[in-house]
C-alpha cells in the first residue's frame, strides 16, 4: 500500500509536515523555548509583569485537557511531531486493514477521522516516558524588557530602518528568544549572522547596534 495513493492523502500530508517540522527542529528554526517566542510570532505582548485575569474554571478545564493529551510533558513541537508520525502510521494501518477486510480502502476523510481519534490517546501514552528521558531545562518567564542590553544574532534576512529582521537572543537563564530588530542608528544596516547589542524596545520591535560598528568584542 503506497503512502502516495489517493486514499492515503491525509497521511501523506501528515508525513510531509512531520518531516518538515523535524528538519526545522534539528536546524533550530522551530525552537520555541518560552512564551516570549510565541508572543513575538503572534504579535502579542505576553509580558509576565502584566497581570492577566484568568477564569479558574476554564483554566482547570484546560489543564485537564492538556494533561490528558500529554501536552507539557515534552516541548510542543516534539509532541506535534510524535502525533503526526503516529497519525501517519495508524492511518496507513487502518487503510491496510480495511483493504484486507473488504477489498477496498476507506474514504480518506473517514480513515483520517478514525486515525485521529486513535492517535490522540496513543500520543499521550508515548510522550510521558519520552518526556522522562529527554533533557529537562529549568525555564523561567522573563520580561521582554529584560532582553534590552543583551547580545543577539540576526537569523533571517537583513535589518534596516522600517525593515525589521528576525534575531535570536538568550535571556539570563540561557533560554533562546526570537525577536524582531531594527537598527538603532539611521543609515545602519545589519545582515544575517551579524551580532548586535539590543539597546531599546518599542512595542514588539527591538533596536540594536551592530557589534562591529561599536567595535565590541563578539561573544565567545
């Protein structure tokens, strides 16, 4: 039974996404080490210094669901990769069983529905022992403002006035954050792999000075 067959289309797509996420994780593009990473991508300010009212009932329900699904036992991208891999394997198995039993595979949407229902509990079972053997990092939420004064590296594109570029910076706990950076000085331009010093922040945009321009020694 071929993964590329029409009746296996949902599982072929799932497998392709899983491979893409795994490659991103390996090269560091898909790292999400903290709430700040996600907030930066979504354009939200999840500053831990700001108080947010949360309904305890909804929080307890959400916590129960995440616990049931095994979320939080491993980083979310790892959980998603495991889910997609299992979805592919279980879906192919469902189609193979249906073909051997009736002589024809199920409709793709029906097989995907059955596979999805079976994959969720299996994923929850597998990520629990997986979370126990993965390296555990102590994480602490930090204010976005605490990143000002730290060194960063441009990871994608180039940074110019009104043209922010994605950069990564580590907080005092060693966690990696991804932020959007523009040059602090007019006429300055920073390129991919350039090191810079974050000197101020306005909203979700940070402003930095290239280390080479300030003749600062790069980090070891």
